[in-house]
C-alpha cells in the first residue's frame, strides 16, 4: 500500500523515550498533515500505536518499519 505523506522522518533504531519525544515535537509542527516515520527499533510496533492512542494522533497505516501518522 502506498500512502501519501507530507514529510518523512527516518528515526532509525531510536528507542521508545527518544522516539516519542522527537515524534511529539515533529507532529506539533504539522497539524493536520501526515508524517511517514521509519523506525527499526523492535518496540516501535507497540510504542507508536500506543503513542497515537494516548495523544489523539491518527495512525493511518503501519507496514514493516514504516508508520503513517496524521497529526491532530
């Protein structure tokens, strides 16, 4: 599946704490827009959906190490 994104962020193997703090900052700067995040840390598959549920951002799709998130 190919989804459009307004910006791309390669977070590499950044762990949970650093990952969500940086993601929060990036999403605040782009309300209503979609960010494609590439995160290879094994915990990202649990951390990013949880982050979105807790903060109100929309996880549009997750595939492999890629996550499309629409900022609230």
